[in-house]
């Protein structure tokens, strides 16, 4: 049962091991029932199955980016309103808009172009300043309470998702490397197949060997088909 396991795709390797384990556990071959090597192969595959199809990162990046976009929009809308209103001396309470706009100017006016972490740090300070009693009163007079609340809510939603992403990414990085797990599975599978091959001429093992050999041949054929199929790319 010779096969270049390193040439199998992650999916083909998983399929081969699944079939070998299933065949070994079928009860048709008493010689392998409860054998320690089978248990080792099962454990090795369990580790591989946890990571081989997973993404390197949490997959939450898109949601975080969308939440950041919504935060940016709420921030930009409020800033734009104040900037426009303060330029209308004929408008009632335009000076209040000027005062609030100056609060924005105390920070970078294009917060929405900063990195996630930098924007978050500045937004926290901006929100804290806007929540001072004198500014809360100005916001109320200008009927901007809803807009300000929306900006805070969008910021909090972003912070929550960003924290989830950071935690999920940390958990993934703490997992064993996918390449290391694959190498261990290949080594374990090779030992298992070599063991069965060595016993193929002993009564009780010959049929088991023959059936596993067919599984190995099928896996080899899948590799050959993949290598010889013409690419669609020019």
C-alpha cells in the first residue's frame, strides 16, 4: 500500500482516513477490533478534523468592517451637520453648533480614516467630552440627541464585534498549527498502513489488507485525476 500522502489535498487525506477508520470499525475484521494503533489513528484524525477546514482567522472580519462603516457614517453625519450649521449666523443657536464642532476639532477631524484601534481611542474621548453636562444641554437644544445616541450605539456595537474577533483570533492562534497536525496524521496513517501490510500474509489479515488497499488505490487515483486534468486557466 504505497501512496504519497503529501500529494493528497487536505480534503482527500481526510476522506482516505475517514474511510480507513470506518472500515476498521465495521466489525468485519476481528483482527483490528480495539487495536491500539487504530485508537492512535482515530485520535490523530480527530485533531486534524478540528482544523483542516477552518480559516486561519475567525471569519468575523467582514462583520467588523461593516460595523466600522456604520460607526463612521454616524460620526460623519453628526460632524457634517455641526460644520454646516455653525456657518449659518442667521440660524438660531448657530453658536452652539460652533461650540460642539470645536469639541470635534479637539480630536482628529477625520477619525473615520484612522485604524480601528486609533479611531476607537479617539472616539471614546470624543464621546466622553460630548457627554459633559454643558455639551449634553447644547445637543438637546439643537435636537441632536438621537444622532448622538446613534453614534454612541454604533461605536459600542463595533467595540463588541471587535472584541469578539480578537478573542476568536487568539483562540485560533493557540491551536496547534494545521501543518503540524497534518504531518502527524500522515505519520500515524503511514505507520498504520505499514503495520497492516506487514501482516497481510497472516490468516485473518489478508482480507482486511485487501480492502484497505482498495481505499488507498482510490485515493491515489483521485490525485492522478487532479494532476492530469487540464486547467481552465490560460
